C-alpha cells in the first residue's frame, strides 16, 4: 500500500507540520488537532468471509491462547488472521506495567504462568501451519525470572513441534535480571530477538514510566547479540505520532543501528482509548518512506516503515528481507 503516493522530495514544505528540522524532506504530517479523523491512508480492510480469519479465531480461542492482535486491538487483525498468521501473547493477560500508549490490561496478575501454555501454543502454531512464529508477552515483574523460563519453554516446544519453523520473540525488558534472562531465552535459540524501544529518548520515560529505560533497551539488544553464540537477528520497533519529531526518530534509528540492530519497524500510533496518550500527528506515507530511506542508508537489513506497520506485521517477510539482503521494505 501507499506505493502510489508522490515521492517524499516532491512534498511542498509549506504543508508541513511536525516533521524534522535537519534536511528532512518529509514535512507533511497532519496535526491531529487539525484532522482528528483518520486520514485515508490509515484505513484497514475488514475480515472477509473467504479468508482464514474465522478459522484462526476459533483455533486460538479454543486453545485458550492470547494474542497481542486482540489484546492491543491491532488494526491489522483482519489482514493478518485472514492470511492465517497471528502473534501469540504468553504469560497471561495482565501486564505489570502501564505504558501510556498500550491497550493491554495492566494490574496485578492473578496467577503464575501456565506451564501447559507452551504446549498449547506449539500445537496451535502447527495446526495453523506457521513457518515463522512470533511470540510476545505481557511484562511480569511479579515473577522472579520475569518470565524468561516460560519464553524458553515456549521456544523449545515450538522447535520440537515445528522443527522447520523459525521463532521470533518480542520480549519485555526483564527488569533487574536482564543478563540471566537473556541467557535463558537465547539458550533456546530463537532466530529473531526483538525488543521494542517504542519511542524516542525524550519521550521514553513519559510514555513508558520510570521502570523502563531507553538506554537499557539499547543495551538489551546489543547484549542479546553478544550472548547468543549464533547468528541471531535483532529487531526493534518505533511508534510515531506520540509527539516526537522526525529527526528524533532518525536519532533513535541511529542508536539502534549503533547497537547492532538488524531490523527496525516504524508505524503510526493509534490512541486505543481516551485514557491513553493522545495522538500528536498523522505521519504521512511520504515521511514513512523517508524513514525507510534513512534506515537503508544506515545499513539496516530491513526497515518496515508505514502507517499500519506493527512490530509483528508480516514478520516472516521482515526476517526474509533481512536475511537475503533484499533491503528495506515499506508498507
Ligand atoms: S500486525 Fe502483529 S499484532 Fe497486528 S494483527 Fe498482525 S500479527 Fe497481530
């Protein structure tokens, strides 16, 4: 999508709102104050009756599995489930953090991790015929290992049940037990280690709270690569529309690249409820294209940058692009 948009450098600067300052040609963001309704490039497809959407939903609900697709009210659910893919959310439904942009329920989890969840998940992934399985979770600051052992058990179950499939984990920050948790997860050898930085340095604490740290996120990504002992791909994601400038986005991309990150995703923030952070701007498709070009020049293996891009959106293609040197891709 969006490939028919005019080139970034054809955008007249006077249409600009909150773009960058240092030579960014992409000055076409729409401030939400001027344009509260979704622009046309944010429109999504509804699930169609002849897609796999309903089959996937029945299978996941039947196995009592959570997905970030549903928990975060992802706009791509019709497309992704319709293609027969989904992103599993392990370790329960309740997150011990309360990031200002995230719809996942936060509070005190009522139960410990379910030891049978990895097996049910692997069974469902096999039934779905997945070739690339993406697993994420809520934060579990209440569990001594922060859920690292559960991640490892899930990866092992998947590799046993689906030996041909690759596994991608999108982990929390493992607050206070980072080194041990990384070692535990990486010992199970996921092909992709993903940890989202989420936003730029200036907004990180405001959006993610005092427990999270921009520098710790960068450290985690670099340390994962150092500890892996095999060629793991590292990946991170940025949400735009939270009040950052385009130059700050590029600074964050630079930070990620300097910490060895291979794949980056950039997508538009959508306010999930009135209790969450307001949207600051609708970032124009030309600006997303400009981010991709910047990332390409920095040497990322893959840059997925587009209004509806999410960390797990077409994750199989992101991995393939990075591994085959197909370069950056935008949607
Ligand atoms: S983009 Fe990710 S979270 Fe959203 S529906 Fe697709 S797989 Fe699920």
